[in-house]
C-alpha cells in the first residue's frame, strides 16, 4: 500500500512538471521571428541564349525556303552562280508588303514631323471651348446660388409669419380672406335666388306672367319640387346672411368658421334649387308667347347661376382647408425653411463639384495643346518605329538571302509559280561544315535566322570557340520521347582546317541581349493570379511586404530583367527560412 502511494506521488509530480514547463515555454520563452534569405538587385548586361548539342557534318548543300507562301516574283540568281552572305536570291510578290512598309514609314515620318497648323488650331479651339464652358458653369453657379438664397429668404419670411400658431399673421390672413369670400358668396346666393324666382314667380309674382301657364306642363310634379326647394334655399340664405353681414376682420375665428359652414350648407341648397329649376324648364314646351329661343335663354341663365354656385361652393371648401392648413403652417414652413437651406448647400456642393470637372477638362485641353506644340517624344514614336520594323520583318519573310558564301545548285520554282513556306525554293552548296541540333518548342520561338552562334567542340574543350550563325529553322516539328522539337542548322564561319566531320559540338545561340539593366534571380519573382501580376517581397521595419514589379527579358543563369518596381542594390527576399 505504501509502494502504491509512492508511485502515485511521482506520477502526479511528473504531470505537474510537464504542464508547468509547457506554460513557462509558452508565456516566458523567447519568441523568434522568421528568417530570410536575401538577394540584391544588380545592374548589368543580360543575355538570353539557347544551348544544344549536335554532331558536325559536312554541309554539302543548304535548302532555303520562304517563311510564308506566295507567288514568285523575281529570281536574281541562276544555277551555278557564286553568292556571298546577304545576297538576295529570290523574292515573292512584294507590292502589298512594300505598301505596308511605305505606309508604316509615312506614319513614322508624320509623327516625327509633329503637328500641323490645323491640328494646333483644333486643340486651341478645344481649349477655348473648355474655358468658355468653365466660365459658364461659374456663372450658372452664381445664378443657382442666388435663386437658392432667394428661396431661403422666402421660406424664412413665411416661417416668421407662421410664428404664433392660432394668432399668427398667416392664420389671420386666411381668416381675412374667408370674410371677403363670405361676402362674395352672399352675392352669388342672392343672384341664384333671384334667377330662380324669375322662373318660378314666388316672391316676384309678375316675373313669369308670359310663360307661367306653360311652366312644367310636361311634368307638373317638377314644379312643386322646385317651389319647395326655393323656400328651403331662401330660408338657408336668410339664415347665413345675418351671420355674414355681422363679420369683419376682427371677428372671432369661431364666428367665421360657423359662417363658412352655413355658407357651405346654403350654397348646397342653392345648387339643389337651380337643378330643380333647370328640370322645370326642360319640362316646359315652347308654346304660346314662349318661343324656343326665349326658353333656351332662360335655361342658359339658370346654368350660369348654377355654375357660379358650384364654383363658390368649391371656394368655400378650399378656404376652410386653407384655414386648417395655416393653423399647422409653422411646422410646414419650418420644414420648408430647412429644405431651402439644404437646397442652397446642395447647389453649392453640386456646382463646386461641376466646376472641378470643368477645370479638369480645361487643364486636359491645355495639356493636349501643350503636348502637340512641344512635338513628339521618343516614347510617342516608339509604336510607329515598331510598326515599321514589323512591316519590314514581314516583307523580309518573302525574300531569300544567301545565309552563307556558296554556289547555287538548284532553283525549284519559276517566276509566277506558287511557293509554299514548307517547299524548298533554292539549294546552295556550302564549303563549310554545319551542325544540326534539336531545339525544344519552349526555346524555338526565341530563335531567328542569322542569330549568332558560339560553337565549342569536345575535341578542343571549352577554351577554343568557333563562330557561326543559324541558317535554317525547320517549320516541321519532331517528337522525341513525347517532347516536341524543331531541327535547326548552324553554319560555322571559322576556318575549318581543324574541324572533322563527326565531332561532338556544343552550340550556344545568342537570341537577345540587353545592356545596363536591373535584374534578379527568377526565383525571387512571384505571381498573383497566374501570370497576370508579378511582385517581389521585401522587409521594411521588420515587416514582410509585397511590391509590384514588371519584368522583361528572361536571361541565362536563372536571371530575369526587372523593368519597374526595384532599385539597384535593393535587398529582395529570395526565400523564407522556416523555424
């Protein structure tokens, strides 16, 4: 039992020490940051080459062909002629290619010549237009701000008038308008009552003597209703008339409100009366002393009165609404005032922004004018130089020059015949040796005819070099162990007295060279999104940061040109050393 207790004690102690050590390491141990391998940005010459190995062969003859198909236009040599390197042997039709070269040359010359007077006048006019547009916008701004400030002033005045609620000036103005409207409504009511009585002959019994006997003979019940409506309308008019005649601009608002309600009721009764009278006239035939024209005149008079009543009824309703609105006008005008302030500020901001746009347009127009006056820069004409070089290169593909000194042994086509790019056109016998090598498809695109070549032979070692140039690039591919290759022939320029057929040759083809450029190891260049964007990593203030770069020529020894984004001597992270 004592042994068990002793063993348990040591187990617990071991656990405590293990956990404690882990906690101490986590919270008190020294934390080391990542370490980096750096490489410096260097400046120098960068060379791109393609190397391969082949066997020296005697060059009995060289088969030459065009780099594109077409019709043979000219054959300068004949079989047996001795030719020198660079001699023109034959060419395809060149009219279109020459035209393309001439056009490219003309475009370059035009660019170098600079802008014409017409061009300068055009850009000067553009500056004038942009300046006028800018000045107009400034004037528009002043006008817009003036209008907005006027709106603020009006809104503020309205707001001041609305101060005081029920006793505000704006409320009192609407009640004053209501008093005036009430008196004009009495006139409309009196006129309507008179016109109805002229037809019905109730108070003025003599008014309708000429046609009283024929009135509503087609429907006598209509006459009874009209007379009843007359009495109702007259009673309503008399009731409201007393109230209205007692009103003035200092009357209690409550009295004016009650008068408006009674006027609304009285006008409604008057409208009913005039409608009934119109119905009576429609049931009255033109007989006896009542002619059709007289009857029509009576109908017109009643319709006119009814229209006046309807209009006045609407005015009373609207005036009552205006009074209600005016009592709530302080809030409305307060909102309107705030809106007018916002409109003023927005007008300032909008035109300030618009003026900036117009100023930018003016500056751009001026910059364009300054640019054409200053003449073309080299960067401006680079495109046109490249276009000329491209057109000249296209034309050269339709021409065959002697790549070496030799003798023409065979001409396979005649003038006017069609020659395909894959067909042999001219055979030239070479007294020199040549080397045939296989170049993979990844490198073949870098090569061009006449590229310079440095040749070393295993028999003499790397110390002795022979010079040569590319004389043939086979357009047809060859598969070697599932890899695509193209055969390339290299002619050796040196005296061949020390060269033997069958020797192993190592060729180094110079495809492109750039001098005095910045470069880095290709491994230090990383990419975003495939190959769309390239960047490097640098350490600044202890932090790893990414810097965008653009690259150019990919040279030998794993080096690559860096066109932008770096400086000579700058340290770049090559790799991060894991802890």
